[in-house]
C-alpha cells in the first residue's frame, strides 16, 4: 500500500507541496499518494480536511503524513491530532526566526504566492508574455528587451526553459532555433548579431533528440538519427566558434537548466 501524504494550506498549497515533496524524494523505496488541500482558511474547512485525513488513515491502516503551512494559530492547532503525522513548516521556522530577529512576524496569509507586491507580480506576467511572444524567433523586432536569448536546434529544450525562467525568475527570455541553413556560414544568423552578449546555447545528445522528434514527426528526415547527429554537431561547433556558452540538456531538469543559466549569465532574479 502507498503511504498517503496530504499537503494542506490556507492559500494555494504550493509551498507545502514544494517543501513536502523535497522531503519525500529522500525516501525512494516508499510509494507516496499525494493529495493537496488548498484554501483551508476557516475552522469549518479545517475540520472537514481533518475528517478526510482521518478517513484516509482508516483506509490505509496507517497515519497519513500531513505537510502543513497554516499561518493562523487556531487553524494550525486543529491539525494536531493522533490519526495524522503533521509537520507544520511555519511553526518549525517562524518561531526561531522571530527570536533571532527580535520581532514578531506579520502572520499574513498569502504573502508568498499572492499579489502582495504588484510590481513583482507585474514583472512575472510581463516576462511570461514576452517569452510566449518570442518563441522560436517570433517577433524579433524587440529582442533588445530580452534579458537572455536561448539558441539551439529544434526540440532541445529552449521553450520550456524560457517559460520557467519567466515564471520563476521574472526573466524576459526569448529563443531562436538554429536550422541547417544557419550552419554553412559559420557565423550567427544576422538577426542575432546585435545581441551576441545575450545569447546562451542549449544542445542535446542526438539519440535523445531523435526520440523526442520521433514523437512529433515519426519516420521523417527531421527525426532521423543521422539528421539529429548532423544538427547537434553543427550547432555545437557554431556556438564554440562564435564563443556562445552552452549547456547539454539531455540529463538536466528544467529547474537545473534555468538555475545554471541564471548563475552563469549573472542575471538577477526579479520575482520570488
């Protein structure tokens, strides 16, 4: 039987999910069933959530894990019950922080994933819109506004990395596909030359690229291993020739790619 893990929050539940998932990944031999209960912001909702957890304990014949990020002390106390094993992140960390800083916290609900800072929220939305409208070389006229421009062959991971940079870091990230037509001149496409200092490349192992492309266009020249080998080798040679830093995306997650790009380019995070 899998072990059930509840992520309970008075807002979106993103923080409890993130922190709880990070802890659960350390137990590779346990199969976890994950259930999120967001917006538990009243006594009635808290009691209803507790009843769900109690019923799950009966079904599983063991205590569910409860990862909780409740701000309100009264609501938080409701989740201290024998049928669930509760870890409250705010209770664990806010108290020591208050003691160290010598002041009380605001205990404001929704500070981390709300619209408490409108300028920061606007930065996030603007960055996402920019990345969406500058996907695969679309709308090249205002590339000067980009914080970074990712280049690489088709399906090497440019689009999801751009969107992650925009959503999680508030970075205006555009991307431009390198095609076989770009390889003969051994120089950057003319459109990119003015933005040489904003370029960052992504490459990928040809075998993995062929697998990805086969899902999109099976049996085509585009997805053949021979063509993928040609494109990845030529793209990497071009980036080395013009001095564009690049990463191999084959074994890296989107989170790892985005964080490495931020670190290597010196870009500053605009949203949290």
